[in-house]
C-alpha cells in the first residue's frame, strides 16, 4: 500500500541547535507571519489619511501577539482539553507540550483590540477592519508549520494524493494542513484584499473574515482527523465545526447590519 500513496517528506522540525537552544520550523513560521503582518500594517499606516502611525502599529502588534498566545492557549485548554486542566491546573502553563486553539486566539485578539481601541480612541469596528486582513497569511504559515511537524493530519482516505504520515499509522490520510493553508490562508487573504478595496461599510471586512474563516474551517474539518480526546460531538460535528458556527453567524450579522446601517445613512442624506 505505501507505494500507492505519497510518503510524508520527513523534515526535521529543528532547523539548528546552539547548545540547549533549538530553532524550530514551527516557530520560524510564526516569526515570518508576524514580520509580514507588521509590514502590511505599516504600509497601510503610511497611506495618506490612514489615521495611523507606525508607533500605533507597533503597539497593536504587541497587544495582538499577547492576545494570540494567551487566548490560543487558554482556548485550547477550555475547548479541547478541559479534563486535563481539571486533573492538573498547571497543565495550562505547560505550553511546551503543545496545544493552541485558533478560536481561543480570536477571542484573545478581540480582547486585545478592545483594550487598544479604548487607549487610542479608535472605533472598534474600524480597528477590526484594519486588523483582520493581516491574519490570513499568519494562518497560512501556521498551517505550513503544522505540516512540517507532521501533526494535525487528516482523516483516512483512498484519494490519489493521500499521504502517509509516520505518526498516524500506515493508512493514507488527507493532508488537511495544506487544505487549511489554501482555504483559511491564501484564498481568504485574496478575498479580504479584494473586498477591502470596495470600501464596504465599517465592520464588514471583519464580518467577511469571520464568515470566510468559519466556512473554510467548517468544510476542512470534514477531512481533518478529530481531536483524539474529543472525537466527533453531537450531529457528527467536530469541536472545530461547532466553534465555527457562532463565527459564521456573527460574520453574516455584521455584514447585513453594516449594509443596513449604510442604507439608513444614505436615506437620511
């Protein structure tokens, strides 16, 4: 059977080590994502009339980074491994054992944005429209890091591009990390950049991100192996799918509300 499918290209997750310090591909992916997000944000801030300064971008990146890390870890523990936390509360702090949740990261970023908006007299919805186009490339590099690590693989399959992951047994699986890289990362980035140029109502770029990510992740979850400690939940849906439902609904609500609000303003003009 192995000859019929693609063998996972075993890549050492450690790029190099200097004494006890190791530089890993996964960490490098996040560094690249952060640098790209900072570059894109500064380009936007440098435009005439943007209402942003590079110092504000720097502060936003700092708060956003904290929101992603803290929210991602707390979200993973609460959504995916709460039992381990109940058994050992210190599990929350053992980040070296792995475990981050995108949905928790979103909540962390929202909290960071609320704090930043209050301190800098920014409107929350407009701040969201500035931030969310920066996120998909970070998601893409994060999924590439998952693929390099040979983790978060897909469900078993008989498609010709099925891949044999060394740590997932001898059955071919969907390379779902690459599906997510393409859908949540590249396609969503292109979609948001296109929509932003249409000058939509405030909050609608953020709404499209919630909707677009929610739909992309919901679909890919049909091909991704559910978390072993949870399996599939009610209605045969994974935890990731259930967490996407409120994102999709919130995204739709923001978009509809934005256009309704704009129509009312035009009617009064």
